[in-house]
C-alpha cells in the first residue's frame, strides 16, 4: 500500500526512505526550480513531525552576534536589491539580515508563475554601516519586511514583517511598530519553561502588477510541533492578515496558544507603581478587549504588576479579542520620540469552530519599557495528542481601533490612586458614547459596581457632556485581601448599557 503522504503529494519515496535532514528535504521537494503546492508544504510538515527535531545552526561571526540594537538597525539592504522593486508591482519584499537577537537562519523563496526561486544570500546586497561586512558566504536571512505602494504613491510603506521565532507584525497606514503576533505559543509562563517555535522557511507568492494582496507560506518547527502556515496580507487603511495553519504535534500539546499577541505595558493611569517617569503613559496597548461567544463585551485595563498575573476568561467560540491602544492623543504620552499614539491595535477574529477554551492574559512585572511583558492568546480546552494533526484559522486586523465595536458605551479612561483614607483606593472610570450629549439622554443611567473580595463604596456618576463622557468614581477597600477582581457596568432601564469593565487589583 502506498503511504497516504505519498499518494496525496507525490513526495519522492526514495528521498523519504533516506530520512533526509531538514535542509535536504526542503531543497529536494520545495526548493529551487520545483513547483509549489501548498498541500506539499503540509505533507512536508507532516513528515518532519514524525522525526526528532533538529535545531538550526545559529552560528554567526562575532561582530554580528554581539551587535547592539543601534548597530543592527544600521544594517539595511540596498534599494536595488529589494525583491520586485524594479518591476512596478504594488508589493516589494525587503530581506532582513541576521545579527543582534535575530540569530536563527531563515530560508526565503519566491514563487513566480508557480515555480520556486530561492532568494540567495549575498553580502553585497547589504549596507553594514560602521561595522565590517562578514566574510562568511552563506548566512541566509533573519526574516523580511513586506512593503506596499499605495495607488498613486511614489514611496512604499511597511505593511507586515516576519522576524524572530514565529513573531510577525502588521501596520496600518500611518502607524509605527508596536504589538507583535506569534504564529504559535507553547507553554508561556509554565513551570516547564516556554517553547518558542521558529518559522524556518518562507515561500512568498509574487503578486501580479495590480494585486492588492500578497500570500506568504511558512514552515514552522520546534521540539514539540511542526506546521504549515498561509498568510494572506491585504493592506488598506488598516492591514488585514488572514492566518491559516495546519500543525502536527511531535509531543502532547497541553498548553498551546492561538492568535497570540505580545506587547509592552510599562505605566499608565491605571497602573503607575513605577511612578518616577516624566511620561504619564508608556505602552503599546492599554487594554484587552473581549467579545465573548455569549455576546458580552469586556474591557480589561492592562497593568504592570509587582508579581506575575495570569487572568483566564473562559469562553466557547469567542467572537473576537485583542490588545487595543485606545489612547490616541500624543499629549497623553508626553514623549517626542516613541509615537505611542501611532502604534497599532490588533484585533483577532476567529474563523471556524474554536470550541471551548479561554482567552488568557499574562501580565509580567517589568522595570524596562523594552520588555514585551504582556501576552494575550486563546488556549483551547482540549489538549492536542502526540502524533495528531489540527488546524485553526483567524483574521487579524492591524488597525487604529477595533473593527468590531459594541453599540453601548465603551471605556475611555481608567485612573486609580490613594483613597480618602490609608489602604483604600480611589477609582475613576470614564465611559464614552455618542449619546452622552444632553441630560435627557442620561437621566436613567446608573452604575453597578462589585468586587470579588473587599468592599466598594461611594459610587458616583458625573456627566461630562462636552466630552460625551459619563464618569464613574468609587472607593475600594480591599480589607486585607491581596487579589480582588473588580466589575463595573452602566445600567439603563434595567439593562446593561456599556461594555463590562474588569480590573484585577493586587497588593
């Protein structure tokens, strides 16, 4: 009987019988001059998952391995070497050099008229700034950027990039880099240690001249899993990336994350334990928004806690979740260089049946704003058995605001500080709505505040109609507790009239 993999894809039986290494299998089946078929990539991932993981060789010349961030940033590809730049296409690919923290090699192929072409590394492609160019001939790349030229525009803009482990990002028009997505997350904040899968090879389909989307295929690999990915990138005013994945488990996957978003929250009005900073806000995003399978909207302000905090939001078939940067006023940040107000929000829209699980939020203590100390992801309830196959799909919106928003009032601001007496905290939560313009529209609105432990008192509502805002303030007495979950909604005529505000207080 012909094995299923061979029957489906025609993978060379003689090659498989020799148990080729990673590079040989790719070169033989999906390398230079071969025809590209996404199904073949899936079968390559299946075959690799049946073997022990072989880590890539990450050796680098010392002057690349020890680069500072500034030195690495100075390395760039010559414009004449950018892929398709001279062909008048809307999309351009810009390979990225290895060095600094980006030490794993990545093989990049293009797919042109169905035929695979390897993008060969050549030191002459790059400008190395003040450092000496490496003498080593075969270094490969660390990843790449996808650039797009809007209709009528002379210059390109970055719309996506893939670099480091399984990290990638998108940018809407006018934005600067901030949040990062992950292709797959394994065991974050787990006592067994986190595992970081790697995108080890990419196949980038050459779009036609008038195309407004580009397709990227990738092979993911790690000790526990191997997988085939397809990314469809569509730049608009926002950038939409559709992600389709088929993964094969080498080991039991009992803590896996889909749709993972990583970012930085250093300080803000709702969390300022590190208060000795001239800037009032420093973050990639200031909250986690959830749209549950039961149609509830939740807003959870982010914090920089003193100890690791893991929050679990159980759900079934969630409608969406994301880390959002709702604060878009540059004055709020008082930073002339970092452009926090221009960093993207990232909204994840599940596609298909995601069944039972939970959105998990990790908030990691950080004393440095360069650390990505926030992670949000979907964790399926059912573990993935060793030797099994699973698929998932999602749509990402790299945007200025969530594309899917509640009709009711949304949280604009959360502040906390010393209460009226020692050991109490004062909270201010502002809800905004286009309806909050005259007193008649808010006459029936009240606030319902509660806490899992401790006590909430002195709840007050104050309208600010000039800003279309309803301000809720209250005092919270933890009563000696070390962790309390606070809950607040607006009520109108007996019905919930806002998204749900949640806050985790820790001592």
